[in-house]
């Protein structure tokens, strides 16, 4: 689960530096994540490609981030 393994330490550091910011980390499958953006209730998502990029700014994760640590 990329949302847990990649983002948890990053989000923790971000929130420590910005305690006034509200962050909610939700894990869902890629299709569900893709469907969450039209509501504009979410700002960032990590999905497995391919997805329909219509209406989104899609950026691939750098290879260093995508490597499986196991």
C-alpha cells in the first residue's frame, strides 16, 4: 500500500512542521482514489497506473520512491 508505506513518515514530518494544517491519510484502491477528485475534497492521491488522467495533473513517482524496500 503506497499510501501507507510512502506517505506516513512524510505526512508525520509535514504535520509536525505545520500543526495548523489538517491532513487525513486514506487508503483505497486506485479506481476509488481516481473517483475522489471530482468532488475537490482531496488534494493528493497516489494511484497505480494506468488511470484516466482527465481533469487531473498526473506525475509518475521517481524510481527511487517506487522501489519495493523488501
